[in-house]
C-alpha cells in the first residue's frame, strides 16, 4: 500500500484529503505544520508527500529545500494558493516534483498523485537501489551503516546491522538461531546460540519501545526469532 504524507495546516483541507486518499486505497499520515512534516519525512519512508506552501513554523518551500539537501528523494507535490504563480516556478526549482493550485479538484489531484507515483516507481525499479530500511520507528541506512530515530542517530555494530538485515530479509518468517549463527557468524567462529540471544537482547534495547515487550523482533519459542512488519 502506498504511503502518503499530508502536510497541511488547515484542518478541513487536511482531514478532507485524508479521507479521500484513504478511500482511494492509500495509507495516509499527516502533519499540521512544517516542523512536524519535516521530521516525519526524515524518519519515515513515504511514497509521496503533499506539501502545503504556507505553513506555520517552516514553510513548505523550506521543508522541500531541506529534505532535498539531505538527499531525501521522496516525491513532493506542492499545494500552492491561488495566484502564487511565482511560487510555482520557485517550487519546481527547489526540488518539488509537481504542484497543484488551490482550489483544486480532487480528480486532478488524484491524477497527479497517480502519475507521480508511476513515474517514481519506474525510477526506483530501474535503479534497483533501496538502501534505506524502516524498522519500527527507526530508519536504517545500509550505505552508511547509520540508523536514525526521529533525527537522532543510533549506533549499531556491524554484526547488529547484519542481524537486522537478515531478519528484515526474512520479514514475518521465523529464523532459527542456527541459521542466524550460520549466516552472521559463519563457520569460522565458535559462538553459541546464547550469543545470538545476547545480540537480540541488545538489539531490542535499541529498537523496541519496550524491550521487555518486543513488538518488532519476536521470540519464537524453541526455534528462534521473527521480525514482524510490513
Ligand atoms: Ca496553509
């Protein structure tokens, strides 16, 4: 399911868009000012962002500029107010992918959303590049081996990254301790299944909201572990 973020301060517009997009089968998240919008874009993997220009705290332009500067390529459609012709041009210059002018028809907006999603889908499949991975509240970048939670970096060891990666590859499937040992430690080392358990405990402390009640890496009794998610 495609995930769309709506950054819009007008309540009626925000909720109206949310209802309509959900009706169309999108998963919808929203933010009511530029600051919250920016933070959400930084930590979540949205397929598309609807970004109002006139926003409290940080303008839509600045949000767009900032995320592009940080190398975030999430497709952005700007929502500009009537008569902001200059802003449209500026919008595309600062890295927005498209814009619609308020008041717009829902049909037009949906058509633009679909077109942009199709465009970016093609791009990502041709590049075969997906180095960012979202696990719970955490975004893991396997290019730089860094992880972020709400913009704060979390440090993982190389082994921890490998474990996360392997579990994620087998998302929603049970992975036995033995296969983790074989995959992560190989034959040259002599760790025990207890080592695996200790690593999982440490990982849970980093990625689970409540490490004692894990929701991301579950224990499958007598077998091993399972990462759950989408
Ligand atoms: Ca506004």
